């Protein structure tokens, strides 16, 4: 499981996808989420504005598993 460090209270799912190298630009998030399955703490979600907090676990099919950590 890869760790993605944030220094703020939360990060949006679209920003997370860019930080985790799943997409190249933030503008691609909408299309990426339409085409790929993303599980947040075991539940599917496709809202690019979804807030992710420290401790959340994200599974991106074809890209791996990630967890949010505080930096």
C-alpha cells in the first residue's frame, strides 16, 4: 500500500488522483472516474470533489491501493 502525504486537513479525490500519478492533470479526473472503479474505505465513489482525510484507504483498480497520511 502506497502512502500519499498531505499537509492540509483533507484533499479532494481529483487532487489525490493527480498526486498518486493515476492521472496527468486535474482536468482528467472527471473522465477517469467515469471509466475506472475507485473504492474509498471499501465503498465505490466517483465524485472528484470527495474529501479524503488522514487514514482513508483508496483502491484504484489497475493502479493500486493507497492510504492518506499526515505530513
